[in-house]
C-alpha cells in the first residue's frame, strides 16, 4: 500500500548482478553509495510510449575527478562528441545528464546544438561550468532529443536529487530502453586500509558490441 | 547502445583514474557482445569524489591503485554481465573463459570471438553442444595458436582435448544447455589454447527468434 504506482521498480525489475568474488562486499546504493553523490530519475516526456522514467541525473557535491570511455564508431552521437571535448577541457565534472528515448545520433549540427543547450541549462541551474556537465543519450538513432520536454523537466529533475538508494534505482530505470531489467550495483572494499565504495549503473540490451576508448 | 556511470569516493589523480577506467572498460564492457553491432552512443563516465578519506593514488602501480583497479573491474564486470544476460531475446548468459594464451589481450580476443559467433550463439539456443563451432570461432579470432593445443569444456564436460574431439556425454551436455536456458542461467565455455599465462573473459548471450522480432519492430 505504501508503494506508489510511479515507483521506478514498478516499471522493470532489477537485474541479477554477477559480481566476481573478491575482497569486497556488495552493498545497497548503486551510484549513490559512494560519498558525495546524488541521483534522480524522472519521467520527462521523452519516450514515445509509456511513462517509465526517461531522464536521469547524477551529481557530485564537489569537483569529481572525471574519466570517460566512448564508442569508437566513426559515426558518433552528438553527446559523445560533446563529452570528449568536455573531458579534454576539464579534468573534473559535477554532473551527468542522461536521456532515454532519442539517441541524438546522426543528427548533424542541430543535434550538437541541442546537447550544448541542455548542458548550458543544467550548468546554470547547478551553478557549475558547462564542461563540468556531461551528457549521455540512448534511444532511437536519427532522432534529435525532445529538447523542450527535456529542458522543461530539468528543474524537477534537479529538485528530485537524493543521496538515497531510491535516487540510484530511479536513475538506473530512467536510462533503460529495450532493457527488461535495470542494472545497478555497489561494493565496499578497502584501499590502503580505508573503506571506499564503488557504485555503478548501466543500460544495454541490443546494439551491443562495445569498443570504447 | 550501452551506457554506464560509475562513481567512487576513492581519491585518485586524474591521469591515473583515466588509465584505470580504460583498463576496467577493456576487461568488462569491451568484452561483451549481444549482436555484433557497435553503437553510436556507447559511453561510460566514471567520477571519483575522493571523499572517503583514502590515501591519494598518484601512481597506477602502487598497492592502493591495484586494490582500486580490482574494485573497478568487479563493478564494471558485474554490470557488463548483466547487459549480456539481458541481451535482446536472450534465454541465457554465455561466459567464455580463455586461458593459456600469450597475453591477456590475446586471450580476451579469442574469448570475444567465441562469444560473438552467431553460430555458437544459435547452437546454445538450440541446446546443441557444438564443439566444432566453438573451435572454429576460437580459430578465426586472428590470434595464432596450434590447434593441437586446443581444449574445450562446456560447463564441466570436456568436449575436446589436445585438439582431439572426445566421446562426451551428448545428452548431459544438451541438458546443461537446456537447464541454463530454462532458468535464464549461465552457460560456461572454457577454452585453453596453450601454455601461456594470458587469460581473458568475454560474455554474450544466445541468439533466439525473439532477437529478430524485437529488432524488426524497433525502428531506427
């Protein structure tokens, strides 16, 4: 009775995660398990069908050391081109904005301008530099993102940010497309005698043969 | 398309973090395959806040870096395997482990060649313990090895040893595949190609009729 019909876990179940054995323990929390991170996933009206969440945001309270690996497909999507430039300019990042519904790939200059506008809007709201905002997109190739819907949803997305497990799970659901399950995991281990946490989320089901660099 | 976001509160220098992330990506997401199509959007972003209070990591060779690398590998491999498990139309995860190669890179390449073989994937869906398709897929990976050193196991059933096909229990091997398919479990394919120290893994899924259905209906 307490669960709302709009809870992300009501849309798709969580995947079984096959963590290899090692000197770590699996803990709840996904991408928000590590200190300093918040996340949110909401429905922003980007999907063609249904009301499953389709916008995710991950933020860090401080400048986070940032790294990226990207497709080596020569026809790279606009957000891929943007992120590579951003990480060339900046060694740190504060936010990752992800949309599902439209891949914004093979969309030319107009698609790239869409990415810049989304990054600028979020950077302004979070009071960070544009290059500290990274963008990922997934969905139908050849379609530009539904920019107006996305920009309208950004304030609600930012207000939904939380360091709770729910934030991580809703973000993990929001990035899915044809996935039947959401993928989220976190572990705790020791580095140099100090407890550290590593968390993550991913999506993917088809068009899967990554060669990222 | 596959997307990923990784977060940690370990403290690590930028250039070391970027190397570590690429190593982990190579050992995980770059070792999965569902359909052989590389997306335009594949992205992994990894952020390190440093808020755990751990010792700063400024060299990729120090003990702390080795420990963090292992954690990063584990998280990315866990997520990568889930993607392969959830492959469109899949009824099971295929895990290929190759040992005895000259290097990790060479072993990984052989493993991915087997995991991405349409014939191997279709055989697993057909619950057919087809060692010949596995051997062929290993052989066309572009990594030289002597076929008399080839050793293939399906689960714990030995199918080929020293390049020679064995009289294995076909019914048991077929049942192993059938059970994995019925439970959406894991099919393990273990291959050795020699005496080298290189080992590598790759993950894929079986190829079912549903894969075609899904992608005939999902336009791009």
